[in-house]
C-alpha cells in the first residue's frame, strides 16, 4: 500500500461570470429598457473530510484543482448559473497549510466536515443593475470578480488513539500484527517500517486505533535514520506504547534515547501518558527479565510490563493499560474521534478503498515520498528489490 502523508496542490476558485448588456426588444413595446442579468458566482473550493481514505495518494496524480467559472448573465433578466465547485476529499486528520507550510488554514478531524476553503468570485452586474432615472439605457455590463488561487499543502496527521514508539527492531510492527488485523512488514533489520501503519484493536466490545511508526534512533530530530518526520502521526495519540528490545544490553539507555528524541521533537510528545514494555521476553531468561524490568522501572519511574509480541505474552495487560489511558483521556476531552473507520482493516467491502490501494501499488509512485522541503524523493529501486530477496531468505 502506498502511503503519502503530504502533498502540495494548486487550488483556484472559479471566476464570476460576466453580466450581460441587453435590451428588451419586443413588438409593440417601445423603450423596452435594459434587461441584462448578472453573471453567476464562480465555483468554490471545498474540502471534505471523508472516512474511507487513509492516504493522500490521490493528490500525487493530480495537483491542480480549479472550480468552474460562473455562467454569463443573459438577456430577459436571466442571472447566470453558479460555476461547479471543486471538492477535495481528504482523510480524517488532514491539515491544510498555506504555501509557507506553517499557517494552518484548516484542521479536519471529523469525517463529514465540509469547509469552503476559497469562495468563487461574484458575478459581474448586468446592465439592468445600472438602470437609473437619469440613465435609462445603460450599456455597462461588468466582468465577474476573479476567483482566488493559491498553492496549499495537505498534511495528514493520522489520528490514532495509541502510538508505538521505540528503537528500530524493538518489535513494534510485530506487536501491531499480534493485536490487530494489520499486516505490516516485519524483518530483523532496522528500518523495516518506512511509513506509518494503523490497526484497530478490538477489546472487550470496544475498539481503539493503534499506530506503528518507523523506529527512532539517536539524532532522529536532526534527521538520523528516517528522522522524526513521522512523529507527527502520533501527535494526536492519547497514549504512547514504548517498546524496548529485551535482548539489548542496556535497556535503560534504549529507553533514554527514545525519550530524548520525543522531547527534542516537541509537540507535547514527551508529556503524553506512556506505557513501557520490555519486549522479546520469550528469548531472555527469567533472571534477565527481572533485572531488566528493574533497570527500566528505575529509568522511567513507573511500572514496566513484560511482553512478547511473538509468543503473545503480556498482550492483554498492555492493551488493558492502554485502553484505560485512552478512556480517561476521552472522558477528559471527547473532541477528537479516531480514524478507525478510515482503515481498510476496520471496514470491509469498501470497494473504492481497495481499488485505490491496488492502483497505487501498481504505480511507479509507490517508490517515492516528499522530503522535508517538499521535494519528491525516489526510494532506491534496487534497495527495494534487495528487501524482497532478504525476506525470502528468512
Ligand atoms: N524473540 C522475539 N523476537 C521478536 C519479538 N518481536 C519482534 N521480534 C523480532 O524482532 C525483529 C524486528 O521486529 P519488527 O516488528 O520488524 O520491529 P520494528 O520495531 O517494527 O522495527 P522497525 O520497523 O525497523 O523500526 C523481527 O525479526 C521480529 O521477528 C518478540 O516478542 N520476541
Ligand atoms: Mg516496524
């Protein structure tokens, strides 16, 4: 599946239609007078937040969106029709930013929200409008007002309830695969995950959305590894699940590195409720588990859960803990709804969704992404192939 979380597009609202200059001419009616109608309004640029999308990939194929011009006014006092609107459909969690990539024009966090981003230009007046007692046959008809145009950025910040963080290879994708129907790529080399994955956790009649993002390494905030580019996707999570690889020598150090990167990123990430788990407990002995749990608890100052995503140890306790935090946060601030419905996993039989994903897969655009300055970067094609080989070896 191709995931694209930012796109730069050009939008323009429609120009207004021109007013008409026309005079009533009918048999037996002298001095029929002006009857030119006003022009119609140009189409608006509308942004609609929908729940069956989870990527901005559509905006990779088309970057220019122009609403239609208003229709001209006509004689017999006919006002022109309004131009057709252009409707941009975006996934839940999309922010619309001005060209400076800084000013937030809109933040769409709820499916069904529709906003008029730019209004179409008004139509020009027809000559009927200019009729006065002293000028009974005006020959003035105005052109319509121009629509507005600008480049905007669409930036998707997925809305998940819980976010997975940790060093590469900590087992984040394995955990996501163990507790949801998502099937992310898993392998024993760092940076297997190149873009965020979402999954829905079903828990005793309730559900929440879990996001898996690429691993963080020391210096991620300066661009090391994949960098902190995808941390935006967990900005809106209500709780973070921090996974530590139990087979690592110094688990407390692993913990501190990731915490350091969260703090350096800002955006309130280091202030979020955190659940810490010592992963891969299936491959270390009981004594080591005890020591490492103690070392971690000392480093983070609260309880640490033992976990094995592969063997399925400790999943229930951790999900329960995550859910408790989510429920508490939801009670405190019910505002934002997570994008569960936006997922292929949670929504079966959504033909449009699957078709789009299939098309996206077949496309060459599968192999690139926007860089930090909006430039398009191709993923290394050869490296992709190597990945495949490596996987089949295992
Ligand atoms: N023994 C053991 N191995 C695990 C466990 N969880 C994950 N692994 C292994 O650890 C390796 C990395 O797992 P991933 O799930 O890809 O790790 P990740 O954190 O998503 O890694 P990145 O996407 O690269 O950041 C794989 O070889 C997994 O099989 C576990 O609970 N026990
Ligand atoms: Mg991964």
